[in-house]
DNA sequence: GTCTATAACTTGATAGAC
DNA sequence: GTCTATCAAGTTATAGAC
C-alpha cells in the first residue's frame, strides 16, 4: 500500500479516515462476532459496509481474502497489545486479566471474529489464536516464574475472554455479568496467591 | 443406571441399540463439533448417519427440530453430570476441574455442539449453556463458600473447556496440550488456595 | 421408515457497464 | 472504484413412490 503525502499515514489497523477497505473489514468482523460465521455472507458484509457485492469483491477478491484481512489485522493488534502489557505499570498479569473481558476494543473484535473462523474449521485462524495465546503465556511466565500458576492465570484469562465473547447478554443472577469490582477481587486473589508462592 | 440385559437401557441419551434417531443426533453433534455449524448441513448429517436426506427429515421434520434434539440431550447429560459431581468422593471442585477438558464424552460432544449453535446466534443454545454454567457454579459455591474463589475456579474450568474444545490439535510447546499431571498440579494449586482462604 | 426427485431460495464469484 | 446483472453450486424442505 503506497503511502504518499497525499495519501496519508495508512496504518492498516485503524486509519483515522476509514477507507472502504477498512469499513468492509469492520463489517465482516462485526457480523462474525454478532451473528456467527454463517451470517457473515458477502451479501451481508457488503450491505453492512454500505457497498454492493461487486464493490466488496473489488477490494477483496474472494472470501478467503476477506478472512486473510481479518487475520492480518489480528496479528498487528496482538503485537501492539503484547507491548502494552509488557509496559504496563500495574504489572503484566493484572493488565492481562483486566483486558481479558471483551469490551468492544478493536482487539476484542478481531479476536472474537477469529474465534468464529477457527470454529468453522479454518486452520489458519486456529494458528493465529494459538500464536496470540503463546505470546501472552510467555509474558505471564516471565512475570511469575511459576508454570503452574501461569497456566491457572492463562485459563482464568481464557475463561473471561470466552465467557464475555460467547455469552454476552442478559446473564442469570448466578453468573451475572462480572462487574469491574469483581475483576478487582479476582486480580487481588491472583496477586495474593502469586506473592505466597513466590515468597516461599 | 438400571439397565439389565433383558431390559436394555432405553433412555433417550445413549441407548445401547442406537436407533436411527440417535445416530442422526450423533452425526449432527459430531459435525457441529468437528467442522462447525456451516458444515452441519442436512445433506452432511444424513450422509454421516447413513440415511438419505428424506430419511433424516422423517425423524426430524426440520433443522430446528434437529437443534432442539441436541439441546434436549445436553440438558439430560448436564443433569446427570451435576449429580455425579455432587456425589464425587474427591470433592466437587476437583471433579469439576478434572472433567472440564473435553475428552470426547457424550457430555463433551453435546456441550461443544451447543457452543457452536450458540455462536451461530441461536439464543436457545445460549440459554442452555448458561443454565449448565449456573448449575456448576452453584455446586462450587456451596463447596467453597467463597464467591471470588468460586468465580476463579469456574473461569479456570471454562478456560479448560473452551481451550480443549476450540483449539484441539497440535498445540505449540508453550501452551502444549495439558497432560493429566498438569491437571493434577492445577487441582493441587486450587486445593491449597481454597484451604488457605477458608482457614483464615 | 426410507428413498428419489424436485421446487424455492441463498451463496460465492464472474462479466461488463459506468 | 463501484454498480447491476447473471450463473453454478449448494441448502432447506416438500411430494410421492416403494
């Protein structure tokens, strides 16, 4: 993608002036997340992006190309997130847990969309999810130095991510939506356990 | 399960003499789990079950009826599982964690199949998953008496379930497939933390 | 109960006008 | 760059024979 002074900083993740290409990608990810893979047809994506099917296919020549676009976007967002977690003042683990629940960020949307593709038997999507998980696990392991605890932390993170992504609305009292104070409690628990295990 | 050789088990979940109806339901759940919702077409299900499409539609008049069949099967299996967990000598929490990873049991298959449907925007499937989660959470809460810890345990269980269900094969070294000894470590960790928190 | 044939519709993709 | 046909293949469901 040629970036000239006239065609400004074309960061492919979240351009200031959303290009048609990006709108299409947004619409595809959104449909995947909200209504599943089967609903994310070319027709539906085109309509949601405000273009015709022909217009969509000019930018992405096939559905495969559309999928590749989402996966590439995910890879970029994960790379950024990894840096953000590493640089977090609150500590990597707290930052990871707090950012696990899907809140509608670009990364969340890309992750959910990729999960849907992975479950539709797309092995490239599965690989992308694994790569992201590996990166996060590595950070946690470096931070705690404790493999068992690190796994437990990753599983909690996964549980938060999947739960918020897959069972979004109207939960029952028992597993009612986790409030931010619930997350605080969770982080405290993990912090305490981490201190106890490293202290000994 | 009161099943005598003379009176073979005729419950609707997994009859010894698999009826056509059950074979169809098995095939549908299997296809949903292995290849996603989009691949679980009537054609594919019929072929996998060894009947024609017409034959399938004699037993389940529509795709909706097929879905209802899977959800009913799940409800029955969850009810049984709840009883088994409550009666477990090792304690409910250890039993729950150990049974979280999908190992191919009938319950696992029904859960995975229902997850796929839930992600295809089927709200009935979502409700079924929530009901199951509520039941398990209730058991854990009764066992530990500690809401924060119970949530952490449920999240670990969710993480195990989703991970094993959605990223099944060929994992990388970092998050390599959890061995049963890894699970042992995890259960030990949880047991210790539970003891510490209740002891104080 | 199970099959084949077929109707009605959706989906991904191509061709070509503007 | 974006649009409107248009097509071939696939999908759910019905009808009726055996």
